[in-house]
C-alpha cells in the first residue's frame, strides 16, 4: 500500500511550525464526514493500488502514464475519474467514475481499496450518499444508475436511504469470497424531473412473446473442412471474426435500414470508422468486447453480427448483442441460430456463468426473441434514452449457463 505524500511543515513569521492544512480545507462541496472527493493529480501515481480498479498489479510508472495519457482521453467518452480521499490523513482510499451515457442517464461506479476491509465498506456507503445527490441536484441529471453486489449491505442501505431503488437484478453475476452473488442495479430518479414526467414505473411496458423458450439450435460437426475463419458452425449460419472488408457492406446496409426501433433511431455507419473500430477491438488480449460476423453457410454471405460486451473473465459474465443487418433474413430464425452459437461459445468455450442483454422499448421483437432463447426478464432501466418528447426504458434480461444447458435441443 502506498503511503500518503508529505511535505515540509510551513513556518510562521515568528518561526513557529504551522500545521499542514488538510486537503479538503476550503473545499465547498463533496466533503463528507470521513472522506472528500477531488480530482486526480500526478502525485497520485504513488497511491495507484488504492484508486485503480484492477485485480492485477500496477507499477507507479504505469500509473503515471494512466494519469498523464489515458485519463485525459476519457473526456471524449464523457467519462470522469475522481478520487476518494480520507479526511483524517489525506490518504487516497478509492475512486469515483462518472459516465454520461445515453441522454439523460449517468452511470456511477465507486471503487474503494479492498485492503481497507470493513472500513472500506463504510466509506463506499458514505460516498454514495454524498455523490448521487450532487450529480442529480447540482448537475441536473435526471437519472443516476449504480450497480452493487448483493452482499454489499452498507452500500445498499445507503442507496436506499437517499431514495435510490432497485431497478434490476442480474443473478449470480459475481464471484465474491467463494460464492456467487447477484448484481443489484439501483436508480435514482431526480424528484424535480419526476414531478414533471411522473413515475416511469407506473407505465406498463408491452410484453411480447409467449415467454416459452424454443429448442436450441446447436452447432454441427462437419465431415469436411469448416468455412475459412469459422469459430462456430450451425445448420445454416456460421460465426467468424469480423474482417476489415466487412465494414463496407455493414455501412451500406445501415443506410438501407427500414426499422427505426432497433436502436434509439437509425444511424449511418462509416466503413472507415467501422473498420478501424474492428481492428482496435481485436488488439486487446484478453478483449473487453468480442464481435463475430454471422455468415450463411451456403454462400459465405455476411448477414449480421453477434457479440459479447464488457466481457468479465474473472466473474464469468458478459452482455450479449446481436444485429441482423439484412432485413430479408429477419424473422426466419437466422438470428436465433446465430445467438445460440454465441451462447454455446460463451458457456462451453469461455466457461461463462451468466450473460445478460439490454433491449430498448418499443423494440418488442428483440425482447420476444430473447425470451424464446431462454432469457429471463431481470428488470428495467428507466429514462434511458430520448423518446417522443420524454424518456424511454430499457428492459434487461439474464440467462444462466445451467438454464441454457437444460433447454431442449432441436
């Protein structure tokens, strides 16, 4: 554990030693009983273990690079990292990351040095009660989300005490102290916005599909060589790595999209930017995100993509995503076959324990497809994006490996 930095004590004109001022003195906001929040400084590289959220060791020289080069780039991603500092001794004890995601939402994550044990749990609870109201009231954010482990009793109690409420629960997503724990998502809805827009939980969302899972379409064993670059092969489609040359047709199909409800409106892709994004994603090992091209076996034609987002190989979970770019291949089971190839890869090769998925409403077709694939509805995130003069909701789903393995095979 890095020690707090010290400087020589100041002296008064009569030669007497004056006590060094505390770091929070004169600060007018984000000061609590035990901790305060400040921006990161170059000297904080010496305390990297306390604020850098990773299970792997980080040297002070690498921390200096993170501070000088990596963190400044966060602004373009609407992301801001600040530090939690203990008032008693100006020791860095954790960090706060605020991400302004789709308007109007704000994602908040709080990391406290795990070496602090029970004291750290208390400090995290205090940070929640101090930071969430500041984001909502001073920064005028309509909704704030935070995800907590189901065994973080103090943090959960603090969230509930300031008016946050559980909005979703992802089963067995975390591995903590030898046991599986749920991720519990909490949201804070700004009371001023609530007075204008009403309580979004009072709005019942349309339920689509029967909720009865269909048989899984498993991968197949070939008597001949598989298609080039294939990682999973099904009856009609196969998955392979995205290539640079895939960018042109994907960009072209984005301009031919007929349905505006798949995302928060249609958007136009650039083949140059998509190719760059594909290659940058594949540089990471292990990767944070993985996307595969969905191709027809009969002619190798690219019809869409499936992928894993925010892949966590320690806790063994990820978010799944899918996109059938060709409208003429929607509704014929190609997307579900590709998704089950993705799930087989996730559960049998990567040994994931759980996957989750997010669907914006009114995209009821995707929600129905997830239910057919065995997913269970896990909750909703209100006010997640702009919709028809107000804000729309995202419905979330999860699926455990054991549930997927128990589904009938087709």
